[in-house]
């Protein structure tokens, strides 16, 4: 699942989510939203890929779900703290 931040024609922040990046773009175009960027990608992967991703300069953080922790998305936590 992909999550994105956009603004509507009144400048109000909106969140978009879709199963694909193309789906995000389609929603933004249909609603005439100004797409500001992808804020979160949610999915399953193996440990070796996650270890490689954590060092990518484009990745701010990786949250990993386990039996005791349910990630909530760091971007949304930041927005809610303002």
C-alpha cells in the first residue's frame, strides 16, 4: 500500500492511499490535487532487503512489525504533533 501527501485547490492537506504508485497519481489527477510526495510504503519483504533499504539515502526510516509492535507511520506521527 502506498500513502501520499497532497493539497487540494484550497491548500488543505489531504492524504491519499492506493495499492500502486500509479493509483496515487490517478487519484491526485482525478481530484485535481497537488501531489507533494509519497509518505509511506507498506508491505512485506525479507530481512536482507530491509537491511539494504535502511542504508538508502532516499529512505528516512523503516518500521518493522512484529508480535509486540504495530508500525503507525512516522510521517503521520510528525503531522499530528504540529
